[in-house]
C-alpha cells in the first residue's frame, strides 16, 4: 500500500498562504501519517473523490502516474506531477495524455544540476534500504517459501543474494 503523498500539510500551507486554493482527496495522507484535519488546518479543502480533484484542479500532485481509470477524468491541458515512468506505459496511454494536452512533470527526471536527480536519488536510497527487509519477509515460511533466514545463523547458511541491474550511482547521488 502506498505510504507517500503528493503534498504534505506544510506544502498546503505554503500554497494557501500565497492565495492558491488546494484540494486534497479525503484520506489521501492517511498512510503517510496525515489526517484530513491536518490538511484542513493548513487551508486545504477536502474533497471526496478523485473525480472531484481532477474536475477542480489545474495542477495535480501525485506519487504514481494516473491509473487507466483516471485518464478519463483528466481535464484538457492539465499539469500533472508524478513519477511517470512513461517508458513502461502502454502506447495508447501515452497517446491519450498527448490528446488531452497533459503537461507531465516526471519527478524521476528532474535535475537540480547536471547529472543530479535529487528526487530520484532520495527515493532510490529508501528503496535500497527497504529491499533487504522486503526480501527477508518474502523468504519467510508462509510466504510461498519453505523459509530461509536471510542472514543465516550458526549451522544454517545465509541466503544467497544476487543483485541484478545494479549500477554505480555515485554520479547520481553525490
């Protein structure tokens, strides 16, 4: 379940103090530890469906790209900021975005200086830290596995770990 949110309550405060209306879908921040009241206190208007968010907004802040169902909700000439990963999107998905004139800002492509993508770097660090935890959980018995202890113990060897697709991210992260 997604635990990130496109805008925190402090981000709402920044925007509303500058006179911009902000609409937040109800419960959008729950998995990130933010309640609807946290957003209301900073000036957001809580709405109760994705459809209402799309209908009332010119700029949408998301984490993941809009779903196939959401594509029909996107208004003409909307700006959407998200992790798009369009290289993996179906061709008809991209064509629909183009037909609607969507301006797609990809967090994963933003460079604050040449060869440095701070948003992608921070998300990659988090993913790198979580990967062993997730792998360990998936190796537990009851997870379609016979059970394997990732780190091993005396008398039981540790799991073999192979990293596929890793690369030197020194230029990206430093």
